[in-house]
């Protein structure tokens, strides 16, 4: 028994449905990828700020007479690394730099610039 011609190949709307599904899948996946990438960058920067704040507080407890950073200027990370208060160089993956505000809080010039203007 011969198979009718209509069962041998796909119709144009079946092919179109598969293509539309694939395009929609790629679109949604790309949106999710960029959202996750931005979130990972922020979380990584927050972790680096926390590590840096801990190292600075330990350094200030051991060496209260020495200054590790000034308000609105970059923190001297090299001094913390050389004196073994940090094991790895913390960095912001978006190119921000770490600075101190007047309350001695660490902020990132990219992720948390609003902390720069915090006053007493």
C-alpha cells in the first residue's frame, strides 16, 4: 500500500511554527542571559566590597596610625595585599574602583556611586 503524498513532508505552517518556536526560545534565553550576567557582576562586586571592608577594619585595628585610604579616593589595595590582609586583588568586573566615603564605608564607583555622597 502506497503512502499518500500529504504524509511524506511537513507543511509550510508546521515548518513556520518550529521556526517561530526556535526564534522565541533564543530571544527569551538571550534576555535571561544578560539579566543573569548583570546580576552576577553586581554580586561579585558586593562580595569584593565586603572582603575589602573586612581587610580595612583589620588593618586599622592593627595599625591605627597608618592611613589606608582617603575620602573619595581609591583604597590602597596594594598595601593590603603586601601586608597579607588580602589574599586576592578584589575588583569590579564592570571597571569600577573601590573608594571610601566619609563614614568609612566602601563603595564602588560603578555599582554604588550613591554612597559617595553619604554624610554624617
